[in-house]
C-alpha cells in the first residue's frame, strides 16, 4: 500500500517534470532550453527510483538501479549546462567568463562507463533482497564502484554549488536573490537526497528531492519575476538620472521625487511636499495640461537664466484607469549655452566678436530681399596702411586696433544695422541712411586713435559708402561699389568718407573697357615702349628706360598713369610687361650693330612675380633675340620684396648670376628702404628726385641725397638719379658723386625713332 502510494507520487512527479520540460522549451526566455533539458533529464532517474520501489523481482530492480545511476550522471551534466547558462551571460555578451570546469564532464562520462561494467565486474553494487511491507524489496549493497559514483556526483554538485555561492557573494545586493533562490532549492534537494541515501530507511525515496529541485528551478527561471529586483533597478534608474523626476497621484498629491529633483528644488531628504510646492510655482501650468507634452522653458533668477526641458506624462493601468502623472525636468542650461557658444563661434569673428564675413553677407542678403526696405547704405570700412601699423607697432597692438574699430562701428549701430568683419582690415556695415551723419563721422575719424596699454596712436580709417537702390540684391556687388568709393580716397589721409557716385561708376566702366581692350591693343601694336635716355656723368647717353605708352585709336596718346595702376590691380600688368620686355629685347637685338654699348631698363611690377615666372619669361626673350643679358636691366621696387622676400631675393640673385643688372627702382618712396637695401641683391639704386622735391627744406633734401649716394658707393652699388629736370640739378648730383642720370633735363620718354634720332645728334 505504502509502496503503491510512492509510485503514484513518482508518477505525478514524472508528469510534472515532463510538463515543465515542454513549457520551458516553448518559453521565449534564453534560459528555457537548458531548463527544459534539465527537467527532462530528471525523468530517467526518477523513473529508475520508481521502478526500484515497485520491483518485487531481481531483473526490474536491477534495470531500475542502472537507470537511476546513469541518470544521476546525466542530471549532473545537464545541471552543469544549466548553471553555466544561468550564471554567466552568453559568450558574445559576457564581460567575465567562468564556468564549471569542463573536466568534470569527463569524470561523469567515465562514471557512466564504469557503472555499465558492473554486470561483468560486479564491482559497483550488489542487490540484496529484503522484505518490506510484506513484499520483496531490493536494496543496494554499495561496493567500490558505487563509492566512486558518489564521489563523482557529489563532487560535481559541490562545484555547481560553489558557482552559485560565489555568484551570490559577488553580485550586487539586488541581484543576490536571483542566485540565492536556486542555491537554497539545490541545498534542500541535496539534503533530502543525502538523507535518504544514508538513512537506510526501508524504501529509497531519494529522487523526490531532486524532482522537487527540478520543479523549483523551472519555476524560478521561467516564471518567477524578481519584482523587488526590478523595482529596485527601476527606482535606482529614476533616482540616478540627471533630471528631476516627480510622480503624482491622480488626485495631484506628490508621491515621490528622485534625489535630483530634491536637489533641484533645494528640498530636504524625503521632503516631497516642499519639492512639489516649488514645482507648482514654476511648472504648475505644465502639470495642469491634459495629456502628454514636452516643451522648453527658461527661468530667470537674478542675472542668471536657466533653461529646462519639461516632459509631462500620465500612466494608466491595464484598464486605462489613470494611475498617476509624472513630470521630468531636465536642466539644459549648459547644453544650450554650449550650442549658443558654438553658433556664436560659427557666425562671429573670434577677435572682434562681430559677425564674420559669411554670416554678415548672408544677413544683409536676407534683408535685401525684404520688400519696401527703406533707404539704406552699404559701408566698407578700411584701416589704412594696416600692414605698416602691424609691422611698426606689433600684432597685439594691431589686434587692439581691430577691436577698437569694431567697437566704433558698434557705437554707430542699432538693431536696424548689420555689421561684421569682412576679413583682414576690412569691416562692412548695412545701415539706414537716417543713422548716418557725415559731419560727425568725419570728425570722429579725423581724431581716431587706438589705445593699447599706455600707448595711443592715430589710425587712418576710411569708409566707402554705396547707396542701396530698389532692386539691388547682390550684396557683393554693393560691397564692390563701396570699396571702389574707398579706393577713390585711398591715398588721401585728410578725407575719411567717400561715396560711390557717377564719377566712380564712370571710372569703373572705363576700367572695364580698358581691361577688355588690352590684348587687342598689344596684338595691334597700339601699346609700345617709349625710351627715356639715361646719361653718365658727362651727360653722354649710355642707355634708356623703356616706358609703356598706349596710342589708343579713340582716346589717343595715353600715359601709364591711366592704365598701369588698373592693370597692377587686376593682374593684367603681366601681359603688358611681357610685351614691353619682348619689345625691349627686340630693340636691343636691333641695336647690336648700331649702338652696341647701349642698355635698356625694363620695369617689373610686383604683381608680375605672382602672375608668372619672371626670370624664365625674360630669359626666353633674351634667347629668342640672342642678346647679351648684361644689356637688359631689371627694375624692381621694394614693394615687390615685401612678400615672400626670401623667394624674391633668390630670383634677383639668379638674374644677376645670368648676367643681368638689377636695379632698385623708386628708392625712397617706400617706408623701409634702408632695411631692404641691406638684403636686396641689387647693382643700381634709382633715387627718385620727385619724392625729395616734395620737401620744402632743400638743404635737408640735399643732405639726404648726398648721403644716400655715399652709402650706395660704400655698398658698391651704382647710384642713378631719376627725375633730373635742370642743369643745376645735374651739376649738384654730379658733385654729390652720382653716377647715372635720367630726367626731363636730358629728354622726355621718346618713341623709338625719335630716340634714335636724338642719339644720332
Ligand atoms: P617709373 O618707373 O619711376 O618711371 C619713371 C617715370 O618718371 C616715368 O613716368 C617718366 O616719364 C617720369 N619722369 C622721367 N623723368 C622725369 C622728370 O624729370 N620729372 C618728372 N616729374 N617725371 C619724370 P611714366 O612713363 O608716366 O611712368 C610712370 C610709372 O608707370 C613708372 O614709373 C612705372 O612705375 C610705371 N610704368 C611705366 N611703364 C611701365 C611698364 O612698361 N611696366 C610697368 N610695370 N610699369 C610701367
Ligand atoms: Ca622704372
Ligand atoms: Ca622710378
């Protein structure tokens, strides 16, 4: 009767384990498969145990024993698999990886084999028949193989328990439960098992413990949701976010505030009431809005402005009944400031903190597209000789100057103006005409000086204006015009303001026309060199300077002043110069027989160095006409040397190496002549009398000229005075020791035939 009852219990357990196996196999949980395998693997030993209980003859008891023993090894193996899966994340996600050592599986396998050998060796166990409740019952007499079996199984179990114990200890508190429940079930199951194995009760009911353990594992891994664990994780998440979280009951009572929310509202620990009051003061309106919303809000306290994003939401139960409301308040001040800063940096000039070129032009462009704009000016503001200012006073002072000009511009502007730094020493502004008072600006700029530390220096600032007319949409065209107005007072240090007017417009058209005609003029021979004689100390002509002239079919004779500055500006000078160099070489070749001792000087403009390879261009003409380089003199100004000085010096040195004579033109007209002279490899110094004659004190001018001539003598440089207009001049310069002379005293620049005619005389 008792044995039958046990059989029913076992059958019930087997069915339950089967159900657990199927359910867990179908479960979507990752652990499902290993739980299923474990539950199913429990069935054979439970079945074995059941057979032993029911058996009244030897054979079934023996079969039951083998199923039981081998099944135990199987359980241990599947338990190991379960443990590895339960305690450690899958390989691809694992941050740390420990496992129940895999060699245990070898022992389990070996144990299976040695148990199977029992029928032949009889080393593991023997059956002894006894009588229980009036029927034969077979109990096992353990032998050495059985002891080995126990050691292996308990050993495996110990390792598994060890894993659970170590996990329970190691993991953070909130996770301990996950491991502890399994560990406790395991301990209970094992104790039960052990108790019945060793207690020698008449019927072995040991597998009940393991079966129950399997069912518990199924429950804990598949169904049991550690609510406290989830609660505590979610609560911690809500607590630790860097935003205030406020939970309200449907009636509006504040239920909970996270620690950031408390800190934000300057509330004491757990003083949700205070926090809620503060929130109502600032965000009460948000709370009263129906449904879910999110928006930004700024709060000003004192001089500080703070920015928040506020999210309000309701949450409901499964029946759509309102459970409560939450408010999430995030302080985005820093983020917003950073964004504002980045935007500012992208649109502003780092030094002067006014708009940068792109943004300024864009803003003006946008404004120009508006209808009925009103009367506006575009102004281009330029710091004159800013490069010199920088060189003389240093970059820091230069920076200070730029900042102060930007401030000056700001002072004349209001919210209707758009202004910015267009680059370098150029600023731009877009302003209503009504805001501009020429007299005030003129006066301001006349006295304009910049300060830096204790230093203060006058700075010439020019402003070019262009009136914005109906239909003007291209901002760069408008600025071009304003800059043309600037150009018209470029060298005028008394005038500070200029307007783009019809005169400038005409000049612009003229420039356009002249530039368009240059190539045809060269091709048709309208442009040709005139020759101005250069004389030695005896007044004998030794050479000539080739100076460009344009005999225009409509405008007639044109002096270089009418086109050279324009071509220097737009770079077309290179084409003109090449033409003059070539013509000079051609003339020299022609003179080879007639005047073998004459030289010709040609001008090289600073722009030529940018536009082409001056040396190879000139060399190509020299080779083409097969002339002696020593007869071609190269005139360069110190302006050419101001940029890329080292490269330029190399070019001049190369010229000299090739046999050319290099002359420094217009000495004295620049601002650092003496400094340049030190480095410039030149053979001749052309001293321009024009610049000196501007001086009222003739005595001083004479002293300067005399000493420059002496200086050049000391430096082994030939001196050439140009602009010699009278005999008196010539004699004086001769007395000073000057070597070569050029000027109206000898002759104006002449067409080739007239020059040759003069030579014949
Ligand atoms: P520059 O090279 O200094 O040429 C000397 C200028 O002084 C010439 O003016 C010449 O006519 C003028 N001049 C000569 N003697 C006297 C004098 O006794 N008194 C006065 N007041 N002036 C005198 P020009 O030919 O009008 O040339 C003006 C400038 O144009 C030249 O100055 C030169 O810088 C430039 N230029 C002329 N032709 C060319 C050329 O083919 N290429 C380049 N790049 N520049 C040229
Ligand atoms: Ca010259
Ligand atoms: Ca000159």
